[in-house]
């Protein structure tokens, strides 16, 4: 005992602490940048080649691709049994063999998708020049990384550094130059090449060509033209050179001031609290050294979530432990109750000692697993302790009572532990991200159960064997006398009430069984009718409200700023009318391409007058309709369990136009439901596109499509002369036309093409031009184009009703309307279907394993059915518990029901085992099961009350932090309550009915 407790205490100070368990995602990403290319070009030149090359690799389950403007990404989802490292190597080899990538495409980047453990977001903001803000942010990052408690930081929301060289058409014609030739000159003139070393008698000399330019002023002095007379034309003579940032519609603000983010992560043995404290400590030290107009703010600090949930779980654990001790103290002697309760810290600390061997950390999920175990883990100790207590009351000595009592229940305790372990095992095999998160629960619970097994059969009897009588005239004696009165009261209830009631029940056993089966059928029908809704996970409110507004592609920056300002005006109005600073801490807004995202960071839940959900609803009303949007989504649960769109349907078709029409049709159908909001049909009109084709006149001048395409690209997108490192940052050197010559549609109409003869002709004369619209983004899955139609549902429980309508009529009609269209659920529905399907198979496996396991001690294939009959009836309690507590059934509820199957078996096992022993002593079946019910009433009641008592603080917890964990506790707690009634009534009835059937087939036998 001391070894387990000391070892656990020591290990608890060394074990990794984090908010969520760390895991690797079962997918590999292949990303390729193709600057300036449209989605269709990316699809043709990048995506199709990669898909074709990797589709036959062993271990890949599914391939999904996305072609965006300027980049393409292919995701290879792996099978559960695949080796990620080997598959990554195979993909790398296949991609390296591709020789058809476009010339301007960059090298592919292949990586295993990883889950980074972010702790907080640090906003550095102020009304200063972008370069000043960027320099301040980099200085902050460098000083943070110097702290020994911080090792990983990402910079977000900043534009990349770029040196732009703008040269006009007139200058190009004047000096007979092309942008491409200037780019080559710059690349050849800004170099740093090692030349090896020279061995001399005086020592070793290193050789190096070092003529590298880093800043705009350095590039300005690069000679572009050198005449035979020695005259030189420098870059500054023909071009405007500036140090700056890449052109993009991407910029962020915090409280209406320009902002750049630093994402601070934890790694290795770092803790969320330690990283957060270190960040605040460094920022306090360097605050005075920041420029006067630059401020900082920390948002989305997950260490606060960790602390809140740690305090919540510890509070529930302490209250649960106290309830278990009080309940045991009422039914058993206080000393016995104390040693039985000691099984909890012994098992928990022993679990902490061994958990690192299973790569389990201290996180929200593992702490919740300990709470689940709280009431269950003492069940075996209760059975052993109560049996030892019974032998003591018969007059045996402490040592003899401990030996006989432990031996008497060793077999049922052992098999009850094994059935508990089997019942929790299916959770370890749930696929996907949900499975990776929740697999921690069975690991923790199984380790704790195994230690409790050893504790119940060896440590507890050893303590009870060396107990002493209670002292006289002390508090202990008073408590002992009080407990004895309560124990006698319970015994009178057992013998005078339960015993006669059980006798009556057994006499009408067929009616009782039929009644309970009818109750089971009614409950199942009630759930099947949809009155009890099924969701993936309860929504947990975040400490921020988020609005994402999507505009048509190609929308001007002024339109996006207008949308951003209207959203911010709406949230400020809500904040002003509902507490101001006591509600709103800060506002972060990000404009990226055609998407506007606004985050409202709220004060802690105990401070703010509104919940995040209520704030979000008021924000929606205060903002009102916004004209010109493709879609808008208000969220109060961003990033939490149950987050994301309520409904997401993935449509697939080979014809993209049909796919777009089908998406719009489905979006319209979803909008007809009153509870559906924020519908996104997946369709957005792309940017206007000009397609050029070389005509006969152009061909006669020696022009080719490739040459014209390159000149257009260099003029408008720009030619990249080189990329080089400057300090910690990569800098791109880009040459193109000045902004005034490429900022309107007349610029392309007046564009002059340089011919091989060094003459210039208008592009309109050597090409024919077709006007169309480019795709905004192209998604593919297993070789077919896809689009996703998504929507939010409020209340979330209505999702089940809407998906039922989709399955019954809407989607089949859509497939008929658009032949060749296929559909499937993605997002929450896909996760729920996959997870529940896996749990169902695991549940069936667990039932089979429990059945054959129980057949061993019973030496019968019939009696295990009697014990297991309590399992479906435990589900009745779970369902009514959800109705009573106003919770929807969820994946967590299903996990609780699966785990319940092992817990409810324990009491039935002990009951039937005792009845069998009485039969072997010569009792008739009726008398044997009646004696078993009376004798085992106290331990059955005790195990039920302690299990429910251990879970009760979590079940009745009102904190939003516990909301996503409560359904599992409800299933276990209320399930075990109802299963107890079944154990004490239905199991005895079935025991006799089985005996009746034996007599009917084998003929009458004497008592």
C-alpha cells in the first residue's frame, strides 16, 4: 500500500499535464504552392498528378483534395492499422517521381498532420506602421523564447516580407528589357557561394564569393546593363525598389488597432499553467521597453480552462469521496468504512504510478476517468469488506473473518473486475479524432480497476485482520453506536419489508418479467420516436463569440471593411447595453481574402452578465441583415467539444456545374426549416477570369501561349528573382509592373507583349480573349469533385429531426433530380455515425466476452443470461436520467451505457453466485434465491449508492466546463440506480423461471 501511494505521489509531480490528451492525426498532408494560378489550373497541374501517384499506396483509406487560388493540398487519411512513417516515405517517393508539375510550381511539402498544443494567443497591437509593429512582435517573440519555460511560438496574421521592384512598360521598351531578364540579372548578382578552402603554410584560408544584397538599397546598386564603353545602368535608374510586405487582403485588428498574433504552445514536460505564467512574466518585464503606441493582450488562455476544469474535477472528486465515506459509515462500522474508502486513494495513486507507461498524461479526460472510477472502484472492496464484516458478526476472530470473508467472494470479485474491464474496452477502439481523445478513459479505468482488485483481495483483508475493538467513551464509540443503530434499522427493513416483498414478487414472477419487458419496449420506442434526441456531443460554450462572414470572391477591400465594421458596431452595442467592460474584454477581427472573422472575447463566466450563447443571439439581432454576403455563421462554441456546423452534407458529382446547382437546391431546402440558421450552400461565384488564346497573327510573330502566359504572369503576378533568408525571416524579391499599370481592367487591355524580334504589340491584337468566372475553390474526394452544404440548428437537438427528413425525402429527390449525384454526411453527422457504429460493434463484442466469462464461474451457459439481463434494463435508467436532467443523448451517453454493461453485472453476479452456493448446500431454488436476495441486499445497495454518490457531484454540476462530460456520468449513475431494482427483483424471478423450465423439460424433481 505504501509503495503504491508513495510511488503515485512521486509520479504525480513528474507526469505530463495538459488540457487535452496529445495525439497524432491519422492523415498525411501534401501541399504545393503555385503562385498566381487559379483553382482549375492547380487542379489540373498539381492535384490530379498527386492523386494519381498516391492512390495505390497501401495504408491509405481516403484521399481528399482542395485546389485554391495559388496552392493545392491533398490529404491522405490513413487506415487504423497503417504505419504513418512508412506511408509518408512511400508518398514522398511517389511524389518525387512526378515530372509533370508546372514550371512555376514550388516543391511539395509533405508532413504528418500533427495536433499542436496551443496555450494562449498573445495580441500585439497599436496604431503604428506595419513595419514597426512587425519588428516589435519579432522582438517580443525572441524575448519570450529566451525564457526556459517557453519553447514554441508561431507568428500569425502578419504578411510576409517582400522587396518589390516596380518597373514601368516605358522603361522596359526604352532599354529593350523584359521582366524575366531583369529577374535573372538580380539572381546572378545577389549570391553567396562558398569556394572551398586553401591550405597555405600560414594556415587554412576559406574562399567565398559574397555579393549578397539584403535590403532595397543594396538591390538598387545592381547593374542591369553594362556597355562596352563602361557605362552602367543600375536597377535604381530604371525601377522603383521598396522594402515592404507582400500584397494580400489579409490584415488583423484588435480593438480597432492593427494587430499581429503570437500563438504560444507547450511542448514536452511544459504545463499549460507554466507556459501561461512564463508568458505573463516576460511581458510584464518587457512592457516598458515596447514602443509607446504598442500594447499587448492575452486571449484564449487555455491554462484558465485547465485550471477551471482541474478545480471542478477535484471539487467533484472530494465531494464524491466524502459521500462514499458517509454512505459506507452508515452501513458499516466506521473503521471498516474507512479502510474500504481507502481503496480509492490507493487505487488512484497506484494508477498515477503506472499511467506514464501507457503514455497517459494528466488532462481533462483522464481526470474525468478518475471521477468515473470513484464510486465503481470501491464496489469490490465493499463486497469483500461487507462479507468480512458478516463473518465477524458470526463470532469469528478478525484474522479468521478476514481470511474466510475474502476467500468467499474472491471468485465473484475477480470476474466482476474482468467484466468491468471488458465493458470499458470498446471505448479504446472508437475511430477518428473522438476515439483518440476518449481512449484515455478505458486506459485509466482499467489500470485503476486492476489495482483495486489487488487492494480488495489482499490489502483490505490484511488491514481488517489486524483491527481492534472500538474504544469506550470516545467519539469513535459514539459513531459506532450510531452506526449500529442504523445497521439494525437496515436489517429490520431487509427482513421485514424486502424479504416478504421478494417472496411475493417471486410468486408472481411471470407477471413481473412481462411488465419489465413491456417497460423496456416502451422506453426503446420512446427513444426511437425521436422524442429523446441524439447528438454527437453537448455544445460547450466558449469564452468567445465568433462571427464568420464570407463575401463573393474578388470583393474589394472596402466591402470587407464595411462588413467588419458593421459586425463590430453590433457587438459593441450589445456590450454597451449589458455591462460594458464586465462583459467584453476585447475584439479581434481578421480579414483574409474574401472572409471576415470577428471574435468577441468575453470576461470569465462568473463575471459576465450574459452567457456566450445569449450574447451571440443578441449580437445577431443587433447586427441585422448584411447585404452582399455569400454566407454568415454566428458561433458560441468555437473550438469546443460539439463545435462546428450542426449539419454538413457532402455532395459529389463529376460535373461541377451540376454540383453547384445541387448545392444551391439543398441549401434552399434546408432554409425552409424554422430551426435552421446560417445555411452555406457551398457555392460562391468565382472571380472574373480572362482566358487568352494566341491567334494566327500572334503565331506569325513567333509568339507562343507559353511566352504570352509568362509575360502576363511576370507583369501582374510578378517574377520572383530569388528568395533568401534575412535574420529569422524569408524575404521574396519580386519584379513586376508598377501598381498604377496593373490595378484596373484597362491595364490588361493596354498590355504590350514583347515579340522574339524585340518589338512590342498590344495583347488584344495577338490573342483572342474569352471572359468567364474562375472557380473559387475546388474540393475533391476519391477522384470526384465535391461540395459541402452546411447549416447550424438551434436547438441542436432538432438536428436529428432534420437529418431524418433529409434521409427520407430531400436527399433522394435531389439525387433523382441530378443523375450521378452522390451524397454523404460529413462533420458531426459523419463522426456520430462512425463513432456510434464502432461502439455498437464493440458493445456486441463486450456482451459476448462477458457472457463466456460468466459461464466459467457459473459452469453454465444459461445462468450468464440471467446476470446479463440487467444490462438492457440499465439503459432504461440511463434514458430516464437524460430526460430528468434535460440532456440529449450523445456519444458520451453511449459510452456511459457501454461501460454500464460491466458495472450492472457485478451485483447480479454476486447474487446468483450466493444462490448457487445455497443450492449446493441442499436448498431448493426458491429458498436459495430468496436467501441470496436477503443476504446480498446490503452490499448491492451499498455498491449502488456509492457508485451514484461518487458520480452525483458531476451529474448535478451546473458549470459549463463539465457539460460535455456529464452525459456519461448520467448514463452510469442513473443506469446503476435502475439496474439495482432489476437486480433485486427481475434477476430472482428469472432465476426461478429458468429453474421452472428445467423442471418442465426434465420432469418433476423433489425439493
